[in-house]
């Protein structure tokens, strides 16, 4: 099936919707003795330790999550210290929690079920402190393992159809998911999580790159097979989801590289047995690109977002510059953790305003050109926002205003929409990303589904960081798809939900069973 036959994305999306019925009739159970490892561990490869200096930059998190387009044009070559920080603050272990059954090693970015199914790799030329090569980043011992010696960036540039940011990048980060590490718990819905979780990781990565004045650009348009071959992945189990160009040096384009041979480096088995979810493999295959030329044609502008005639508008209120918390990004990332209980108290409209404004200024990505264009719209259920009547809203980006869809107290409804978990009912506000899938699939083919989910995840990740920078808490949440659309309709008629994040004041912790 080709990328253009968009029944695949539609079918996958419809088949993985949560409904009250599907949730209560699912035969899925958690096979604890067969829980997969949250790491890819290569056997017999020595690690090159990464520098551990974690001092904070002077850049406030609320500035770092706004990467201006101009920053992508700065000439800058990353060194080993830059790479160490980018890896640590996006995918490093920031917290260890010990419980009766063992330990959970929490990472810098939120991840569904704390299952950490994503891996980061690097393809670079000679950099200060690091010889050219293809490397795997290992969070467990904070090191790089060399998989290939030499400069292989041209494979990435070619596969992307000469994407300009990649063509001038001294380093390329490649992000993969190993499905089983997430599908163990979430079954076939794990393919959505691939993009949600890479989105939160990339929000951190892009922000940390911004604090280092390192241009960074997300690339989703590439011929899949050569990239998976470069990393020697078994594409039935682990696939490349995105590449991120890092740094810029327009004077030294990558040299041509030779044929890509297999590596056959053994890795530690993830669990005693792995369950295959063919729907995931099918969806990935159906959204794959088959040539450089297809990749070149794929990138560009998303479909124009419609701008309906606005109803009652509540303009965003800026915070005076002096009241914007200056907390550095790295401090915010270290203290971030999904809020397990909200206090039901109010946040201010000024806080919500800065959060929405900073999170939505733009994402440097090959499917969101020109900078600032977007696929998803943000819909909100406000329970407790001082200065804003409780109710349902859609964020009108161009007008920097919240359009009221209905006024009322909707805590009970919000609590139902997130699968009956208390978090969405207790939070001050719930922010949903929704998009019209049809025009997205028409424009980008099945791969538009990857793009829509990933943009939702990056927006969610920026909201996480912005909330913690403001001294608030946040948690990603899952949802009953069609009930959410219905709740926001008629405005949201026909739209699909890509992401949900709840924001509010954290309260004392309670133990949660996560859906
Ligand atoms: C997309 C997404 C969806 C999530 N959904 C839920 C959820 O439905 N319920 C919940 O309690 N936590 C949810 N979480 C929070 C994760 O459980 C949490 O990120 C993970 O345990 C790691 O912990 P940390 O975020 O505190 O580092 C979600 C997180 C993400 C990124």
C-alpha cells in the first residue's frame, strides 16, 4: 500500500480509538513477568562517556520553548558538551524512584506509561571532542557507542531529498521507537504513542538546542528504508520516526559515503517473548516513503487552517516582562514530572496566556513550513482560570484570543473524557490538540498522520515545560476520541484528537493506576 492510499491512516486511527465500550471489553492484560526492558543495550561495544557537566544556562525555559526561525540560520558546530546536554535534557535519566518491585528510572521528558520505548542515535562529521561516526546514545550509562566509523550524514541528506537543514548540519540526531517496549502495555495504540512521546522528547531537545544557540530542525520527510538500514534496525520491531538536524555549517556539506552494510551487533533481549502487533507494522509501512524524490515532494506547507468566524472572544493577557518567571530551562526539566494530583485551585488568565502564546509560536519542522504554520488547533476546557469564565474554548492563534464555545462547569465531563481518570477533572485547564485529518492526509498522504500526531506531541511537550516554568504542574492524558470531538462540536465536527495535556496546581501525591 502506498503513502497516497490514505485508507490506511483512517483505518488505523478508527481502529485505535478509545471508547467506553472498547475500554471495558478489551482482553488486553499486563504480562508483568514479560515486561520489556526500557533500554536498548548493545553487547560488547565500549561506551564513550559523555561529559557530565549539567550547569544551567541563563536562558529562561519560557524563552527556550520559543525557537525563533532566525535561530535556524546561525552558523554553529556542536561540540561534545553540546551533544551531551542535548541528549541529557531530552532523553537522560533525571530521577530514580524506588518501589517494592524495583526502580523506575524517569527521563527528562514525559513518556506514556514510563516505558521509554524511544532511542536516540547520532550521525556526525568530525566534531570537537568526537570523531565522525554513527553512534547510539545510552541513557543507562550516559555514553555513546560507535556503530559505524566515518561520516555517514550523506545517507540522511539523500534519503530526505536534500532537505536544506540536513544538508548543512554537522550532526543529525535520529529518533527511533521499538514498538514492543510500548505495545506491551498499550497494544496497537502504541503507534500513536510513538509520536506523542517523541513529541515531548523533541520539545525538550529543541528547547535545549535553543539555549545553546544551536539550530535544530525536525525532519519527517525521508525515504525510510535507507535510514533504518544505516542504524541496522529490524524495521518490523524498531523504526526511525524523525531526524533532527543539529548545528549549521553551510561551508562543508557531507561527503559521499559508501554502501551501507549490515552491522549484526547483538543486543540484550527485551523480554522473554515479544508480541507482534501487525496493525502497527502495517500503518508504518503504509506511511513510508519509497524514494528521495517522494521525500523531496513530501515536505513543505500543511493545508491551510480554516479560520471560522469567531464568536465571543477573550483576548490573551500578557504577563509584564518582569513577572515572567526566569527559571532556566535545565532547572525546569529537572523538576518536571507528570502531576499525579491537581489541587482544583485556579491559575490566572495571564499564566494561561503566556503558556498558550509561548507554546504555539512555531516549530522548526519540514512539514510546518513556513515557520509558524500548524496542523492542530488547541481546544480547552477551563475549570478554574481567574479572569476566564469556566467553559469550553478554542484558541484563535492569529487573534491571540480564546473563542468561547460554551460556558459552564465541565469538570465531570472532563473527568469522563480522559477515561474516567480524576486528573482532567481536578486540573485548572485541559488543553486538547485536534485537527481535521482529511485535508492533512490529502496533503501528506498516510505520513500526514505521523506529522499530525507528532505536532500534537511537541505542542504538549512545550505546554509541559511552560507549565513547570510557571510553577504549575501538568500531565499528558489519554482520552475517549469521539466523545472529545462531540464535546467540542459543532466547532470541532469532523476533527480528530491528537493530544491532551492537563495543567494546574499540583496537590499532594496519590498513587495512580495509569490508563
Ligand atoms: C502522551 C502522554 C499521555 C499520558 N497519559 C497519561 C494518562 O492517561 N494517565 C496518567 O496518569 N498519566 C499519563 N501520562 C503521564 C506518564 O505516565 C508519565 O509521563 C510517565 O509516568 C513518566 O513520568 P514523568 O512524566 O513524571 O517523568 C501521559 C504522558 C504522556 C506523555
